[in-house]
């Protein structure tokens, strides 16, 4: 097996965020990924999966801290009604 030819199949990734209070929430990631390495023990795959999820969340948080000036800030200004819907939905939840 040539590792350069090894490609994982990402069937789906679902992210669910449940707000707990202002500034806090619970994040749930559900993934169906075939990494095509059935010779690796399951406990090792679980460790790698947890590390992947933690790194992903940390990168999202880092990007959100550097939000000012990004294209998404411009998009929010172009279509405030769309983003206000989400902001109001979260506010209504509390």
C-alpha cells in the first residue's frame, strides 16, 4: 500500500452548536469518515479523531477572533437580514 495514494472518504460531517448562555455553548461533531486504515486499532482511531476535532474547533475559534476585515464581515454588511436572523434566533433562545 502506498500512503501517497491513501484517501479518506468523508461521507458527512455534522456540526451542532447548542448555546448554554451568552459566550458559552456545547459543540457536537458527528462524522462518518472511512479512513481506509482497518489495520489500525479502533482506540487509536478514536484518539486521532478527538485530536482532529479539537484542532478543528481551535482553528475556527482563531479565525473568529480575527474576523474584522475578512470577507465574511463584508458579507454580513451586504445582507444584514440573513445574519440578524441568526443573531435574533440566539437572543430569543435566551
